[in-house]
């Protein structure tokens, strides 16, 4: 059990690490197109800390990420990311807790539900708005996943550094 | 010494006079320098050459130093001049680009008296996610921009509508975004339909025109403009042109794929129409 100050310090570091990747997204990746899509890091920013911190804490962190995304990104409905990113965090936390220990492999595996959940939610919203485009939306989802997957390596490294900085004994 | 001069003084004087006369005669009849001058210069010539070489070396070094210093200063001045000229060229290019845009806008003002209140804006960001087709502009409520305002380029081609607005920024949903739906009119046939974004077409930068009357006979290349019905948008803004005709899933009606007239990927300057006269 971490002391309160250590917990605050840890989540501050996670937030700063997340901001670093948000800046990378805004300053660099937004100008890069791979397979017709821009690499989109926000689902990974929400999912990766959850693989280290577990489902409960990860879900809360992902919720904060969702609020941040909804404030800055255009979305088809209000609170789109606030609704879906906590699910992404929960899925990633459960994955690391029950199937694959947190690390590079777990991050790559957690990326799949992260992008699938986001993509499926987009599909549902489009369908609900009367613009069903399941095929095109799933194609974008898969291309987005592939274009962003490689970024899970440096992102995992940074989030892992934060985790080890506080959990020295692990 | 005194005795020597007493005994031989006259001879010495005589010999000196003879030598002087002889030298004078030699100098007079010779075409070269006088023997004494010749002798003196012959002896001093190597020393003079050495002195000249040494002073020449020093002069060379001095000149070299002065030249290098001057060249350095000149180089610095030229570099500065080039930088200034490059900045001027860049500024000129930007001004030229802006000038073209403003000229287009001026033409537009003269052609379209109904579009009364314009605000030019710069595109600061585009396409932040793969799920929306939006642009961020540098004008907001501080400049009188409101949600729903129409955004066009310099050629009166429709770019989109303002969907979100802040103090000094606004977001435009472009015509290809899935949330965009516009009253449209085929310019040639006057048929009315609805132009709107379709997610399957958004990646290709295109939009869909449907809800057309069954009798409508579209041709590829037909121009599609805003209908202006309902007063939400000014009429006759160019949306795009028909690039393809398709039958819908039920095969009972056709719809058209439109290529937007505005270059949505290359836009840097746009114009926000803040108000317009509704023409009945």
C-alpha cells in the first residue's frame, strides 16, 4: 500500500506521461498518414496505465483521459470518449490482471480491445444517427490499430518507467 | 702626415683632379650610369632586394589580413542581406497568396450582394481524428462568429459550417463530414436534393447527394449548389460536382457521389459568412 503522497506523485507522473504522448499526437502524428489514417494514440494513452495499475485505478485514469479527449477532440456525440475510454481502461486492466502480465506484449494485446471498443462505439453512433457504415468503420478501426500499434512500444516503456519509479520493489 | 701632404700634396691634388675629370668625361660619354653610382648600386642591390622581399612579405600579410577581415565582414553582411531577402520573399509569397484570396473575395462581394458580412480566417488545424472531417479556424466569438455560420473559400465554394465556437477559435465540420446535411440543388436541372457526408466516402474526400426526385436525370460533372431553402445557408454556393452515379441498396432510386469544389486538404484561408440576406 502506497502512502498518499506516493500515490499522488505516481498519478501525477502518469498524467505527465500521458500529456507527453498527447503532445506527440498533436504536434507530429496528426500530420502523418499511414494506410489512409492518422495514428491515433488516445486509446493507448487510456489503456496502457491500466495494464500496470489494474482495472479499478485504470478505469478512473481512463475516465479522466476521456474527459480530456472530449474537451479537445471533435466527436460525433458529446461525452463520446468519456463513455468509451473507461471501458477501454477496464478491459486493459482485466487483461493484465487475468491473462498477460503487464509489459510490451500485454500492451500490444490491450491495444486490440482498445481500438475495437472505440471503433465499434463509433459504428453504433453512426448507425444511431442514420449513417450506418459498418464495413468502412471497421476498416478504419483496423487501419488505425495497425498504424498506432508500433507506438505501444515507446509508450509502454514510458508508462513502465513511471510504474517502476514508484513501485521500486516490483 | 703633415710632411706627406707638404711633399706630395700637389701630386695628390693633381691626381684627384685627373680622376675627377676622367670620371666626368666617362659620365658624359657613357650611356650607362656613372661608375661610382653603378658601383654603389651594384653593391647595395642584393640588400635592397632582401629589403623589398621582406617589406613585400609584410605588405602581403597585411593585405591578406585586411582582405580576410573585409571578406568576413562582407560575408556577414551578405548573409544578413540574404536572410532579409528570404524573409521578404516569404512575406511576399504569403502576401501574394493572401492577395489572391482577397481578390477572389472582392469579386465575390461584387457578385454576391446578398452575402453582407464576411470574416476571413486562417485554418490552424485540420483532421484531428479519423472519424470526423473538421477544420479549426482562428476566429471565434470575439469576431462575431456563431454556430451554424457558413464557411466558404475564395471562389464561393462551400467548405462547411461552424459546429463549435470559442473566444478566438472555431471548428468547422466540412461538407464531407457525416454530421453535415445540406439542402442542395442541381444547377443544370434545378432539382432539389440533400447533400451530406457519408462515412464510407469521407476517406476519399467525397459526399453523397440523395433524396432526388425520381425524374432527375443527372450527368457526371453536373454542378451542385446550395438550395438556400429554409434560410440556413445562402443559395448558390457551390458544393461540388457529380463524379459518379450509383443505385441505392434497394435499387429503386439513384444517388450521386459529389466531389467537393473546395480543396479541403489544401485550404489555408477561408471566409466565414456571418450574415446574409434571405432571398425568397
